[in-house]
C-alpha cells in the first residue's frame, strides 16, 4: 500500500472504531466489512484504481469490489452512515488533493 492509502486506512479505522489492521481481519461481521467496503470505495473513486487493481490490493475478486461500491452507495442513504463517509471524504480530500498528513 502507498503512504496515502495507509493514511486513508487509518482514518477509516478511527471513524469506524476498528483496529488499524482491519483489512487483514477475516470474517463477515458488519463491524469489519463496512470499513473494508468504504476503503474499497475510496480506492476506486479517489485513487481511480481499476476494479481489478482494487481487488488485487485488498485480496478480493473484482465482482466483490462492485458489490462493495453498490453497498456503500446504498448505505449512504442512511444519514448516520453518510455522515461517517463524509468525514472520511473530508480526510481523503486533505490526503489526496491538499497532500496533507492526517
């Protein structure tokens, strides 16, 4: 992972109150899958990686990444979840556009 990707992962870990190594945790508990889905969402849209590249980085098939993107879009209909994603988006803007360390 690049330094920016690691910073983004740390922001997501803080926002979702999961360990910083949440990407390595196996299982399908929503507590861990939601941050993974948000991470793949930002890798695809902010890093502009291909579905295949995001999948390789995270150890998923490209179809899982498509599912993650759709899931995050759906969950953003809930105000609480959207607020969390918006906070991550603010940090992502600082990381990717302003080149700040967060």
